[in-house]
C-alpha cells in the first residue's frame, strides 16, 4: 500500500513538473518539453492514472480511483512548490489564464475531448512497452497542441489556479469528466486492437 501511494503521488509530481514547464515555455516548445513528464513516469515506473487505465484488468479498475486522487495530491504538491515561479513570471501566468479560460469555455464538452487524450497516452505507453519512445515524443505535443484535456495535467493547472485564489465550481465537474473521458479513451486501443494489444 505504501508503494502504491508513494508511486501514485510521485507520478502526479512528475506531471506537475511537466505542466510547470509548459506554463513557462508555452507553445510547441512547451508541449514538446512536457513529454519529459510522461517519459519520467515510464522510466521510474510511477503509477499514473492515464498510464495504467488502459492496461489494468477490468476487475482491478477500482484501484484507479485512489491512484487518480494520489496523482492529484502530487500535482498539488508541485503547484505549492512552483507557485512563486508562476507568480513571478507574467508569461507563465498568462498561459495558465489561457488554459483556465479554454477549459471553462469547453467544460460542457470535456468528456468527449478527453477521450482523445486517453487514446494518445495509451498508444504512447504501448510504444514504450514495445521499445520505442517515438509515439510518446510525438503524442504528447499532439494532445496539448489540439487542446485535449489530460486529467492529471489539468489537476496541476487547477491546483495552481486555486492557489492563485481563482477557484470556481465548474472546475470540479470539468476535472471529473476529464477523468472519465481519459479512462474511456485509454481503453479504446485494447477494445479495437484486441489480441494485438498486449497488456503485459
């Protein structure tokens, strides 16, 4: 249990670092550098919700609930660590504001758009499991530049906004819908690929 909790929190911390990089760099460059977070998760074998949702046997899926919550705690820790760096950087703050505005405007559609991220992340992890990081290196910038929500990255952005004093009730349901959408998307590759999709 201790391993499960620490590795889940650690995964959230790593994605929080990736989110912080994106806030400071922005654009395509920031999206490419964001891939460091998912690469670090796969290298360290940390327990990331979107990295595990498409691989766990369905009967074990309930463990994804504490995993995603622990991921969010890791994001909160990173937001606390990084708060002052974003406050001191006008560009980073502007990028955060842009992300929040985009999520609020599209909150009604987040369930659908989050499915795309789940597909991409699972295929990226599938590539790593088969010896190539290319799907990860290309896939991460793809979902970011297309504005597709990643529930754990968004947890970091929401935590950062909350620390800024910008909490809004829509964030709660937007995040829940992104979690559900990511889960659906993460499972589509194995649903479609069947025996070609190896879960071990």
